[in-house]
C-alpha cells in the first residue's frame, strides 16, 4: 500500500510538471474551468481550484485515489456510462472526447458538466493517464429545458387551433384535439364531455384509450354524477389522485386507480363541457400541466362554440373567422416556431463542437423568439374568448384581460379602480376596445415589463389611464402619422363623446388617457 501511494505521489508530481510544461503557471492557477488529471487506474493526481468550487470536494480529499467517482456518480450504472463516455472514447483517430453528464456535488446539488478529455503520453509515447476540462453548463441546460417547454406549449396550442381550420365537423375537431393534447400531457387516456341543456346531462363527445367499461360508465353524466359533473358545476380545474372516486368503485382494482385532471371548457361566459386527462397511478399533474390544459380547454371551448354556431345558423362568418385565426397563427407563430427549430439545431452543433460562446448567443436568441411567440399565441387565444362585460362589467373585464394575457406573459400588471363602475353597455364596449388596443400595443410593440390601468369615476365624469414602462415613441410624430391603433382609439373615443390624450417619448414609456366628462 505504501508503495502504491508513493507511485501515485510520484505520478502526481510528474503530471504537475508535465502540465506546467504545457501551460504557464498563471494559466494553471487562473484557468476558469474544471481541470483534473487521472492515471490509467483513474486515481486522481491533479485537481484544480475550479474543480473544488464546482464539486465542493477539496484537492486534499480527492488526490491519490478513485473515491471521487463514487461521490460524483453514486449510481453505479450512471457512473460507468459517464466515465466510459468521458474517457474510453479517446482513440488514436479521436484523441479528444466530448461528453456531458450530471454530477452530485457535495452540497447535494445536481450540476450538468460538459467534459473535454484527452490522453496524456510520456516521451516514449506511453499513455499514463488523461487530462479533463469541465464546463459547468447547468444554467444553460435549464434554459434549454425552459425553451423546450415553451416550444411544446406553443406547438400544442398551435395544433389545437389548427384543427378548427382543418374541419367544420365537431366530432372530428374533438377527436383530433385529444390526439394532439394527450401526448403533451404524457397520457394515453382522455375524454371530452359536452353539456346538453335539453337533457341537462354531460355526454361523452370524444374519448381515447378508455376501456369499454369506462366508456359505458362515462357515456352520460347527470349533474350529481360525480367528479366530472363537479368540474362542470364549479367551473374550475380539479385534480384527483384516485380514479376509483370518479368511477364510484369501492376497492377498485389497480388498473383503474389512475390520477385525474379535469378542466372546464368555456366560451361566451358559459361552461360548455369538460376535458379530462387520466394519468398513470401515482402521477400527480403539475401546476404547469394544469395551466397548459386550461389554455387548451379555452381554445377547444371557442372551437366548440364556433362549430355549434355554424351547425345551428349556417353562418359563413364562422368559417371565415377560423380561416382568419389560421392565417394569424401562421403569420405570427409558425415562422417563430421554424426559427426556434433552426436556432436549436445550430445551438446543438455549437455545443458539440465546444463553441460555448456562440452556443450561448443562440440560446439567447431562442429565448427572445420563444417569448415573443408565446405572447402572440396567448393574445390570439384570448382575443377569441368572449368578454365578461355583460355579466361582470368593465372592471371585471379589464381584470380578466390582465390576468389572462399580461400576467401570463410575465408582465407586472395592476388595475386601480376607486369603485365599482356601472356604465351603459355601449360605453363599456367602446372603452374596453380602447383599453384593449392600448394593452396590445404595450404587449406587442413596447417591450413593457410593467403596465397599470387606472379607472376613476367622479359624478358623471370618468377618466381611464393605461400606463406602461416600455420603449415609448415620439408622440408628436405618432399623432401626425397614426399607426399602432391610435386612429382606431381616437375614433372610438370620439364616437362616445370622449377625449383621448397620449403622452410618450422614446425610452420613457406611454401614458394613454381617455376622458368622458358626461356619461349620461
């Protein structure tokens, strides 16, 4: 044992001398990457400061033995696979090996490291070990995962919206929607129930992956029929970890003990039905999955309402609206999705080649494109949903808009209303149209991080302000040329006897004020 330790110490000394021959002292001490060297038996014989900082293990702890590999890779299969990738792929024709693996740090953190390994040879050409450089890419991997998640959300929303432009048959639309939704929710089983007011029941309009017994059980559901009717009546998402409750089966066998996520489908202020997803036993649906299914359910609800309008009234306008949606989606989102794919592929190539600087630039561009496309998609989906003006009034409609669009887009949105405002529907519709146009500008053009809507009513006078902290513009030039919806806002204001005032300058944000001195 003493002889072995002496050999390792001698190898360590020779290796450090060899490294210092390859690099200057200043480079070795200040290199900002993980650097370690091991011998042919994987004993650590060099361990730099950055390796200490990333892993949490000091040089004194790791030198002279192989225990560090067990510490970094507690799972034996993962350890063998990672080390094989990192070191055993180095050959005469491929003297440098690139690999990527997750390590367990001393403090319990999981970090992702990009490795660059190469063999070390002595003067006689004998291989005596390998030198490895490691780059901590944990943040970058997390960014990639976030981008993939945004890409997946955009794709499924686009797919569901596209269904409406492919067919006007309601059954086809619902079945196709399930086909697109279930893989995203990591499920093979799902159902869509629609409300039939004449019989006051929820009927199974589409399903996938359900057994015959389940289809029979779920075919028609009354308002006291269990979980799905509860989702419908309460009109809010519901998660259950035991499907035995849904099927009302006591001591249910394991094959029916699934988790459940149900979301109401709404349009024009009404709940039209329920979309249900059944997960594997033990799987709990996350808040992100619930949010995504809620967005999908809203889109399907709009599609169902449009299909019914077409079937009941034969209105060609419904088809045109679907076509318009398809065009808008194509123009605003498809190009962004295509760009995401190109940048992702380029970024992967750069990472494999070790060009981390340009890879990081591509990730930044990916993030910007994804965020823009996500804003566009959410705005398009929201604009198809009916307002709550008729039931909740102007204040409720503004609050719903801020919650559904601005806050989901990452903008800090606030509504300040001194009191409940009761206005004629004609005025509410016109004022809401102006507010929505102003909010759209802040979202799509101003790159705003903060937006506030202030509403104050005194006697017969009402004043509304929409304020954002975006890039702003020259208000004098904008007043002369119009654009950005300013003409539409002014026309709306004039039609209801109001005044519109716009104050802005470059990099100073925008303040839009609508005033009506006599609302009677």
